């Protein structure tokens, strides 16, 4: 379903990152049967008894859940292993998905990550894998080029360590349906299956089952309600349920429940619901509470408490300073403190402190200022200024806890780092060419892949760089 609309060039970047502390596995595990020898006889029950030691339990139980090693460096992997009894369903979050019938799984987190093993939908155990930050050199180095130039496209880190590039505009300004994959080990891009629609202004979301939800967007003249799922195993896109309304330049946020919150954007009918939820189990979208203010060019950031911060953007007339919080439990949006300055097309990054760094953007002119949102107080406070004004830039949380700011200028190839502890920005390496509307993806190696975008010198770019 489509509706015609005038194409408005809005560039925005949303950076989300999350980290969990702790290293002690916790689980709701029933005690062993109290027989005289401390062991329970095999009850012969149905289900998957995975691993040695399961015979000591008479009902569904997580006997153990561990990671080896529990501390890794950037680019390294660790093996999650478990022993369970009578499993009818068994899954791990953080994009791993179902592990029924398995006793181990190799993972390669890009930051300190807590994994939750869920047995039969209720019993859980957790283990935290700590990432030992490896200092980066602070330089940009060339890697392989994309198969074609792209601007206003999306990049998604897959569970296998690859990066999916999808849609955008080519160097002639035509919207694209094509997609490609970056192989971090080989440093090369290769084509993968095409989307059913040409899209830009869409959102990609990595689901817990490892697939990628691509929702909405525009072909330059019409907005879409269509959505597709990318399967990394088959390398193909397949249709799923449609949005409740056509929209583009919206945000998409994976909630702790596994649902995806779609909010705001340019829609065909402002009187229609401006937020909805995608359920990966049913493949359907359903309306949830409306935002307080109509927004596009805003950011959406998942907070440590499971709620979502919606900040800034434009109501179609002026830039907004207001912000609101989505509560998944209630399905409602409520107002929170406002930013000091109205801004749109900025970045928002969840910091290791639990605060959110909002940087740059535009309000008539591009901005250098930054602010930090404190979820505990619901307020924003000044967080210094970048070394220059930026809009259409990217912000990436590094393993060191710093934030890498790249691009967003037509005249400067500079990049900078935000030091969370000091609350200051400082210059880092140069991208060799000024670019904006590129993508930035933190790889398992700790490097950051900078790909595509636009340049006042060469137009739409196929080139890619690694920050290392």
C-alpha cells in the first residue's frame, strides 16, 4: 500500500548501544530431588535433556549455564555452554535465538554483554561475557569498496559478524532495492539478495532470531507500509506483515520483550497511529500508544530500564526540544525533560553510565553542541561541544567507552572522540574525504566500518574505511 508524497531530504543517524555488568550466572533452577544419595533417578520424561548432569533433576531445569572464557578481547569469541532438562523450548537472547537440541553456542560480542538462557519460556539463567578493551590507533584505513555507491542506506551488524547494507540512493539519485554484505575477515563486499522494494528512509532491526526486519521507507515518490525479513542463512528477503500505515524516516527499536517499536516518521495520514509494535512470532504490526508530539528526524534510544527515550526531531514545521519516554509495560508515551536546544537529525548514543549523549543536528543551521540525558532524573544537561558543527554524522560507542563521531560536514574530513569521564570532545584521525549520510558499524574486532555516504567532491560514495 502506498501514498504519494513530496520527498523531503532528511538525514538522520541513530546509534544504540547497550552494556550489562556483572559476571555471576544467575538462574531459577529447581533443587535436586532429595534422595538419600543426593541424585534423582531418570524420570523418563519427554523433552530435550541436554548435557551431562541432567539426571539429577526430575523436572525442567537449567542445571548450568556458563561462558568460556568469560573475558575476551575485541574480535575474539567465547563459547556459551549449558545443561538443561526436559526442554521443549530453549533460547538465548542478544540475537542468538533458538538453541533447542544444542549444548553450546559460539558468540563474539562487541561489548560486555549479558546473555540470558530461557527454558520453556519461563526458567532463566544469565552469564556475562566481559570485553577487554583494546586501544585503537585512532586512524582510518581503506578497506574494500561496496559493489555500488550508496547514500542514505542502512547498515546492520549480523549475528555472524557480517554487515548487511541495504537500499539507499545510487550515484544517479535512484532509489535501490539491492543489498550487499561486508565480510570483516576478508575486507570485501559481495552482493546478496535484493529487497522486494526500492527503499530509502527505511529502518533495519536485528531480531533475536538473527533475521533483520526492514520496515517502511520511500522510493522517492511514494511511502511504503511494506516490511521484509532478511535471512542471513539463505541470503534472501521475504515479505512479512505490513505496517499499519505508510511511513519513512521513522525509528525502530528492539525492546527487551523481542518486539520492535516503530515510532514517528513521515506518514501518509497524520491522524493515523504514529507508533506501532512488530511481533516477530506472528509477523504482524499492531498500534500502540501515540507519541505526545508528531515527530520525524528524531532519535529513539533503548534505556537500561527497558524504556525508550524519544528526543527532538521536527513536527514538520519547526525543530523540537521536547522528549518523551515510551513504557513498553504500559504501551504509552509520557513527557520527560526537554533538551536545552531544539534539534533534528542529531545522534543519540547510550553511554556505559546509562546516560544518553545527544550530539549535533540542525535547527535552521547545523550544530556543534551536545547534551546528556539522565534517565534517573529525566533531565538533560550540557555535555560540551564538538570541534565543529555536524549534521548527517554518525556516533558509535567504542569498546573503550568513548564515542566516535564521524562525518556530517561537506567541508571537513575530521572525526572526533567524546570522552565520557571528562565530558569533552577531541579530534582523532581523518577520513581523507569529507562525507555525510554514511553508515558506521562497530565490528567484532573493535574496529568501526565507515561506508558510503555523500561527498561534495565525488558525489555518492562506494568507498569504505576502517577506524582502528
